[in-house]
C-alpha cells in the first residue's frame, strides 16, 4: 500500500467508526466530499464494494469488514512509525538499558517503568536484573546506561537512591528459634545459610556469607524466600520483600544478640553523566520519584484506570 491508499483506509475507518460520512468528515476535519471521494477511489481501485448504507448509517460489507480489519493493523503500524520518527527527531533514544540490583523494590521499579512507558512508548527499555557486582560489571562494560547498585565502582558517581533494611529470618520451627536465648555467630555457623549468587563474572563476591558449614546458593531473592518458607535455612532478606511473611508469621526474625538487622544503600548511577540522553534523564527522574514514594502509592498511580 502506498501512503495515499493508507490515507484512504483511514478515511474508511473513520466513516465506519463515526457511523457516516458527515460525522467522519467532522472528526477528520475534512470536507464531506473529500471523504466520500477517497472511499469511492478506494473501492474503485480494489474492485470490491467495501461499504453500504443502512438508512443514514454506513456499514461495512463482509468483504469490507475483512479488508478493514487487516488495514487497521497497517494504520496502527504507520502511526507507530511516525511516532518513532518524531521521537528520534527530538533526540530521544530508541532504547535504554537499565541494570537493577534484584533487591530494589519491585513496586518502585514497575511503577517507574509504567510511567516511563506512558510518556515515551516508542523508547524500548531493556532490563538487566543483577546481584552485587553484576551491576558494577554492567557499568564497566558499558552494557547499561542506567544502573541501580549497592556498589559504585571507581570512576563513577553514585546518587543515593534508597536505604534497605535487611532482616535475619528463618521459619518459625527452625532450630535457631528453639535455643531459648539469643543466637550467636557460632550458632549461625552450625546451620545452613541461604545466599543469593553474585551475577558478576569477574568481580564476584560472597557478601553477607558468614562462613557457615552449609550454604544453599540461589540465583534470585524470590527463590531464597521460598526456601526459607520451607525451613531450609536462614538468611538476611529485605524487609520490604517479606512484609506479608512477617505479618503472617510464615517467617520470624532471628533472636540475634547483634547483627539482626543490616542496612544496604542503593545508588543510582548514570553511565554517561556528562551527556545523558533525554530518555535516560527522564527514566532516572522517575526512578528517583518511585524510590521516594510511600510503599503502595507507586503501583496505585501506575495502574490503569
């Protein structure tokens, strides 16, 4: 289809959607004769009757219904192409890669991404979920334009984004809850600790591991929480990730003499701070807002009406 034919299909769609030529002309801000002529030209070119009048209302013929259904996809693609061209002409990036440490609250992340998608639907976001040094490597290897990380590597400036509270927890029937006293480091070392594997390749660390005799290593905090719920060990987990488990008693904080709570700071790092693109700049702003928002409000505002 050449562009003039796409325009004719757009006129036909308007006639059907608006219920007639006069209403379509008003909707399109064209004269009624222009709309009528375009639809007639389209029918003549195809050799197929596309539309019929029932009283004053224009309705599709069976052939018109089939063809317009396919044409609507082409119209949508053409509009998307035009939006993308406009976006690129304004200097907005076609793609932004965001590396986020898995401990960053999901509701804040999804709220920011939903808001960004509404503002810039033509910019594609690629999300890398990282653990510990994985985000650092994404920065150093220039695989991400934006990074949320607990570790800011040398040569980069990190902006404080969020402080997370990690709580030492285990299943309520775990032996550490049956000591009848505060647990010590030596007590912990006798039991299996659940840790999340560092996603980095070259800078891998064992942050948080106590040197327990047994260790269960998983790839994602959600797996760690599932293992904890089944009594497979103990772990430090962000309180924001296990609110429901703590409230229901499915997981219980360990009675530690010291170290029951750990605090981890997350930083927002822009890989090219001297000249970030407008999409990177806007996504960074939305991530700041989402991280600062009270729990629950981000998702509420991001949900469709």
